[in-house]
């Protein structure tokens, strides 16, 4: 299997008495758009900052393009091929749009002038305007432009569409989608917007309290996760133990037994038939429910 | 044809690539796409619908596997002139008739729309998927 | 482009500081005739104690034009304003008064050492200009009031101010690498600067520390360039810059 573009192994990060990351292990393959889902404080931003060399891990490994992200020299090399858009859309407020473009272009010899013109138009950015006067949408647009025009192999974004109206949001997503032109480009973005992850990501990594909980192709999640509801004539049997794999949670409510399965729904149904349910419903599970389940929120 | 693709619903529980496959097949059945006609390119379609290009690619590969379309290297995707898709269309028409009859019978028994849908879902969830390949 | 960015970050502090200093330099020269007249009567005042001694010494020093310029400009106006500018230019360091900007710079393929180094170098060059250029106005304008001021003196005093005073820049720069806000580095450095210069002057101690070195008092009085003091200040300043870069390299952002 080709080397992952991003890889972390048992990554730990502690600041003071806060354990932001507690052994995070994940991989992101080249050519995918991978969504990074997690609650606030789960460790998403910390992970991204470590990958970019802005923070050093307490222990464990983080690699980008196979190189160690915590090594200062390697990190500079990594950043030659990475574009980062941070949560607050970091930019130099005192510069104008064109100064920001010139500044960034100076660091990236493969700068795409064609994309620059294209995105200046799409996001309605005029060159002489100072960054600090830009609206939120235009600021994000500029940050996205600066990221995409670098012709970088990897895009890392932290909540790219937060605070944006649906129209600009869609423009940002469209820009990301068109960036993945060949197997060479990869996008790794953290988000709260489950719908947009469902829309453009083909893989998903979920993080909860500093650890990865789910890492799978989105289509696999859609096809594998099922909620199975068994209705009985009398009280449902008390939490039966299923031998079949994939049982995530079993709950009982009067005459209804509900099983949340991350796979193998058919085998679970077969195993439960002898219990004599009156009806069996197999229902797909939304990504939102999978996320809530994996972050310990009672569904 | 580019503009008549509908945006897939990412939250519907049906994988986006399956929704696209359905759209293409439906387009062929209704004549919006004819044998030999070219489908939109993977990247332009992904950009248009704002979905992952890999998803479009997966849908196209699946359609090719079923013989519905042909992927000509360097040229693009074209609707097959094969007899097989025609068979598939006929089978679909027959299937539609069966489903219509079944739904009517279930409604005659007093079942509502949601209940009928759940019965079908449960039945399908129990079946292994035909011709599925791991991505 | 890092140089351009550093320039954009510091330019207003630099330009406004330069404008103010230029005005004060003119002021110093053109004030001379009035001050000279005042001086004549001041030496006759008989005030008691330390304060009296200070006043008499001040009057004595300012009897000559060279003494006047040294006292007013190199020991007072220039030192005070320049030191404030050194602290202002040193505060904000890599963070440029906003961590948003810092994250962008850090996401560029440039080492932190380079980014911080360019920032420090730009500010130091600006400080050199701020020490020298307004001072050059004095030999230029002195003939207008019928006086003469040597270029050699200008060079020595400006250089001493820059070399010794840059230690305050370095301190502010180091503190901004450690603290995230703009105010703490500035206030702490100002406090240190004040204690080193003002305290000595007020108490009238023979050793007023930094102020004597920055104003090259020994050179003014007896032609002795304060090499030891300058060397010490430079060394301490460089060590602090080195420490600042080390902090920036290792810390989390």
C-alpha cells in the first residue's frame, strides 16, 4: 500500500494539565478528501497544528509525506508542499489583497496565476483592499485562494466554512473539489458541518477526547452502519449478548430492542430471530448519528 | 446532459455514487441519454455538483462494470450501444410493474407509505449486494 | 518578501518616530539662542543640596554649544524618545500584535529563525536610522544659529546610543517571544529602561548605568569612548536576541 500522505502514531499532546491528544493514530491516503470530525476540544486543531510544525507533540509520531512533522528542518520542507487555512483564517491584516498574494507567491515557485485570477473573480476580491476590511466570506475566499494557487500536494483546513453563508460555503467546497484534480492532491479538513463532510469527503476520521474513534470510507459507513429494531410481544429480552461482530450498542425500551451495528446487520438479524421478534426493522444510520454515537452522546 | 444532473442528497443514507448510478440509468431509460452519447467528464461533473471526483469515478466504474456505459481511455464516458443496457431497461420496466402491483396490494391491506418503505428496506438490508466490489 | 512584511509591520512606528525626532532635532538647534540667554542667569541661582548641584552642573555643561547639544539632545530628548521607539519596535516581535498573522507566517516554508531574524534585523536597521538621521540634522542646521557641531561627535554619540540602547530592543523582543500580548513586553522593558536611566540621574549617583553609556558621557567629557560599557551592552543584547530566537524555535503557537 502506498505510503500515507498523513500519518500519526500514538500521538500525544499535553499542555499544562490538559491532555489534548491521548494516543491518536490515523492515516490519510493520497488523492482523498478526508473529513476530520470531532467536537470542540476533541483535539482537531491541535492535530492540525502538529502536522504543520506549529506545535510539538509530547510523544508519538506525526508524519507528512513520510517526513517527521516535529523536526524543524523537515517541517520547512513539508510546508513547501502544503497549504494551510486556519480556523480564524490567519492573514496579515495590515496588507492588501495583492500584497498578500505577492507575499505568498514569493514562497511558492509553482504559483498558479490562472487560478489566482479565477478565484479573485469568484470571491469578488479587489487587489487594493486591505485585508482587515474584508468581510468574513471574502476573507475566507482569500485564504482559500492563497491555499489553492500554491499548487500544493496537500491542503489542510480547519473548519473552512465556519460562519459562512450557504452561497460562499458552496463556493469554497467547489474550490476544494476542483482542487482534487488528480490522485496527487489531497484535502484534509476538520469540520462541524456533517452535511458538508457527507457532500465532498470520501473518507472520514472521527476524533473524540484525543483519540480516533472511527476511520473509514464514507460509503462504507453508509453501507455498513445500521440501526436494527426488534419489536416483541412481551417485554424485550434483557440486553442479549450477540456473538456477531459489529454490535456497537444495544438498548431496550419496553417491548423494543434496538441494536446499533457498525456492520454485519444480516448476521445480527439472524442471531436475533430465535428470540421471536414480532417485527424487524433495519434502518440506515446517518453520519450525524454515527458521529454522535462515537463521541459518547446518548442517541 | 451536464445541467440536468440533479444534486445528490448527501444525507439520504444512500451513497452518493449509487444516487448517480440511478440518475444515469434513469436518464437512459427516459431517453435523456441515448446510446453512444457522451457523459460529462468526471471532474467537470464533480465540480458542477460539488461532490468528490472519486465518487463520480466510482459511479462511472460501476456503470461500466454493469455494461451501461463505456469508458474510452482519453476520450471520456459514453453510453453503451450494447444490448445489455437495453435488457436492463426492460428488466427495470418489468420490475417497476411488479413493485407497483405489490405496493397496491400492501396498501389494500391498510399499510401506509412509511410502513411499506420500511418493509422494503428491511428486506433489502438482509440481502447481499449484487456485484459489489470494494473500492 | 519577509523583509517587506517586516517593513509593513514596523513602518508606522518608524516613520512617525522619525518625523518626531526630526522635529525635535530642529527644535534643539533653534532653541539654542534662547537657552543660552537663560543660562547666563541660571548660574547665579543658589539652590541647596543635590538638586542645586544638578542645576548648576546642567548650566555649566550647557555653556558651550557642544555641551548644550550633548545635554539636550544626546542625554535627554534623543535618548528618551529613541528608547521608547526601541521598545515599541521590539514589542510585537514575531507575533506582529496578532496571533492570526503569526499562524500564517508559520505556515510558510520558512524557518522560524529566519522569520524572527528578519523581523529583528529590520527593526534594528530602522533604529540605526532613527539614531543617526535626526542627529545629522544638527551639524546641518547649526550654522543657522551661528554655531558649529562636528560630524565626528555626531557619529560617536549616535553609534553609542544605537549600540548600547539596542539592549532595550532586545529585551522587548525577547519578552514578546515569551509573552503573547503586546503590553507586557512593552511595560516591563520600559520599567527596566527607566530604572536604569532615570533612577541614576535622579539620585545623582556617579554611575548612572545605561544613560552614561548611551549618551557617551565619557567621550563628551574627556574623549574616551565607553568601550567597556558598549561591549557589555552589545553582548547582553546579542545574548537576549539569541535567546529570543531560541524561544521562538521551541515554543508552541
